[in-house]
């Protein structure tokens, strides 16, 4: 999912936090890590029941969507943090400091594969919705029916019969055994199917199967339809067409649930009875549609293993990281917040230990008396997107040598040290380089395009561009020969682009200004436009339409992608042609073929071939993966450590504590 950077959205605590040291075992295909609690984590502190815990939601980036089936513009970590507290997915991922399947927190038992992997049987655990309904197999069918009928409206959509949900030929619920059976169209890697396909299933309550306010549960006739009866096709333009009564019924249900009186009406999130039907550990009681602040309280009917001892959890937004830091300085009203990296002492050590633990330097003495500093890194990679659909800049971005020049102007080491207090790791391709794993190849880990302004200028000049340092480089040799500008690029075309980026963080502002200056060394002119996180991703996931002005060339929401809820780092959701989260609509047939192989093969070779190609082909411009959040956690708050790198909150584990007498 899309992740937001640096402006604190989650909390972790402890003197040592174990991040994931993932080890993929060929054949068994599983991740593993070892994490030992420190003495401070297991002694001397006792629980203090009750209390309202306030956690900072970074600058203007509180949750702005509530329905689990969402489009790309809402597919963010922030929204999942709220949604997962209320509506639990079929399978929960994140065990301790790893991203592995967590069966105790899942609403179903582990899937059982049979018939050469083409049949997947899932047994439900009998969790309860807060209205008394059982979270059962039919709720899974409801989700799948909705997904099938509305696939292209979903951010996780990837086109083709070998991608979800196109790879699922049938889904059948057995009410007697409370099991649901998936039938798929081919033999896939069971690890991939569990971690990247079943991971995206969220059972929906029958109470949501309606098409009007106050409708009788199930009256929408989507939850009761058979999966086979939901028939769809695609038009010549690629639009999804609902061809059966069941498909049209499910489309009507989604239209209502996401319409202006329901999910699109943010002001009613805390009062709409639909959103009070939850199976997670919390439900929402307050929501501010102006600043996206929210309050949740424990769900007394939660069926999971741990019930929250908090009275309430407040998600407090801030307009800037400076405003958030000023509240931290008071040490009173904010239990968990983020400190801007510019306010931390510079750290020159490594980002991670050999076992994958994130390492921290000294805290800012102004807050160290009340808070513990815990940097948090995601299981993801960082980049900014290029708009291949833009009629003017798109043909330029489609030239690999142009992207190579841009990547050669990315000084990742400088960004980490100068603007992020030394907390970070480089991004050289689609698979995370750090923490260290055996998923990373030598090609990706050694940086195919090291920082070199001279190489960038040489690439451009050798392909027919007149490079104007600190000016604007123009095409002087149009054409498709090896020494010409390339297909679709006219004589006089300029390397001048508007650059949208997220507002609110001083350190990130400085990085973008540095990028503008560095790219100017090769005559690439950036017109900077600062917008809110929500506005940037909304724009970045809007492709250009013929005959209409295109609003963007380059978009940087600051965080790239976290591999959740697609936990195995393959690229079907973000880099496959037509994928729902493919901002800019990158398309390459070789990449598509390599992506498909990662879905069917249990061998790491398939992943290696994919990542090597993408590291060199540059579908996006890679930027460093710095600590996503520099968490300052009050010393009287416990239960956050170790924090999994998926940034999924297990908020029912959080509690106030005090030193034992």
C-alpha cells in the first residue's frame, strides 16, 4: 500500500526494537527472525488499566476513508491503520518484528492447499460482528463477489487471469462446516497466494449488503449470490462490464457503500450505524472531517485473544511536523508522536544491526526525559512516480536513458545523512535492500546507477539533447536512432516538468529543493508544487485523458510503497500493466512476464530475475528508504515492542504502565 513518510502515525516503545530480519527459505518459502526482549521490556513495569492514549497522525494525514475495499487514492497506511482496528482482514500479518502470518490474530485458520494447489480450503474461527452476526464463510464470499464485480475500482487490482481476483474461478461457502473453498485457474506458489492474494481478503458483514439507508441486511443480493453467477467482462477500452444480475447487484451495493451518503460522507463516520458493525478490537466514536482526527474505543464484543485496557485511543492530526514537535516538548498531552529528523542529533552509524534491528543514536535532550526514541522502518521501498500517460512528458519518460540520467542525479547518501539525521537505507530496486535478507541480488544491492551528474549529462547529450546547465535542456535531434531523442519527442522539447510533492515536513522540503538543484546540473528543470499527502496521491492516481489538460508530470508522496497487504515483494499491484496501484501507468512486457513468474514459482530465481530487471529498467525513480517515523513514545506507555515493519497497529496490546514497587 501507499505509505506516508516521517510524520508520526504509529507508536512503538522499548529500549530495543527488533525489526524484521527476513530469511526466505527456498521450497518452504517462509520468513523467519529471532528477537530477544531486553530486560527493560520484561521487568519493572505493570499495567495501569484505563486512560486515553493520544497518538499523533502526521501533518494533515489522518485517515480519510473507512470502507475496506478502496481505490488507489485511498490505499494508504493511514487508512489501513484505522480500518484494521475496526474491520479485521481474513488473515493478519505481522508476528513480533516480522511480517509473517499471525494465525492467533486472524479470523480464519491457516489455509489448506490440495489438488496440486488449485483448491484452497479455509476454516473460519467463529468471530462475531458487534451486531451479533458471525464472521463466517459467507462473509468471505460477499467480499469476493464485491471484488469480482468491482475489480477495477480496487487499488489491489492487477489485470489478467493469473492475477487476483481473475485467478479465482470459484468461491464456495459451506455453512455446516463454516469453511470457504477457493478454486484457482492454475497452480500458483502457495506462499505467494497466501501472502499476496488471501492477504487481501476482508470479510464483510451481511449488514452491509444493502443499496439504501436502513435497508434490510442482505437485501442487496450480493452476499447471497454464488461467485460463479457474478459474470463480468472487459470492453475494448479496458472498462469492466457487469454482465449478470448478480454482478450488477454487487456493483449497486458498492456504489451505495462508497457513495455520498456513506463512505464519501466523512462527517458521518462516527454516527453512521453501518460503520459501527465491527469485528475488530475498536469502534469509532468521533471523527473530524476537517482535519481527519478520530477517536476509537474498545469493542466490548471483540472475539480476539486480547481486549484493550484503554478507555480510548485518540488519533490527533497536526498541520506540520513543527507543530507536532512543539506539543512533544510540553510532554503532557501527546503520548506518542514523531520528532522531525532535523531536531535529532546526527547519527553516523548503520541503519540496522546484522540481525535486522533498527539502530538509534542519542535522543534530543529536550524530549528524552519524557520519551523514548524509536525509529521505525517499513518493509517496503521508496520512489517517486513518472506520468507515462502525459502527452507531453510521457514520451520523454518512456526513454530509458532519460530515466537513467534522472536516477544518476539521485544522491541517496546525501539525503540520508544531511536531511534524515543518518537514519536510512538506499533504495536501488523493487525489493527492500535493508534490513538484510536473501531476497536481494547483487545487482540491486550494489546500485546500478550511482550518483554521477557527469554521467547524466553524457546520457542526454549522446541522445540528441542540448544540455544547458542550470537552464533547460532541449531536444535538438528528434528521431528514433540511437543518437536521437526518441519516439514521440519533437524538436525543441524541453526537460521541464511539474513536480508535485507532499507538504508538511521540513526535512522532506529540503530534500526536494536539493533534488531541484542537482537535476539542474543536467538542465532538468523542476517546477515544484507542494500539496497535502492526500492531494498528491489523488492526483498521482489520475491518468491523463485525451483532450484535457494533464495536471502532473512527476509525483512524490514521500513514502513509495510498503508491502502490505501484498507481503511478498513481487510487483503485480504496482508495476504490472494496468495494475490498480500503478501510478503513472508504467508498462513493459518483459516486466509483466517476470512478474507472472514470481506468482507461480516457489524458486527465488523468479524473484531475482524480476528485481534485477526492474532495478535497471527504472519504472520509477528510486529514492532512499529513510526511517518512516521517528517515534517518541512516552515512558508510561507499554505494549508496542517489537513493532512489525508492516505498520499495522495491534492497538489492543497498547496500555499505560508504571514502574512496579
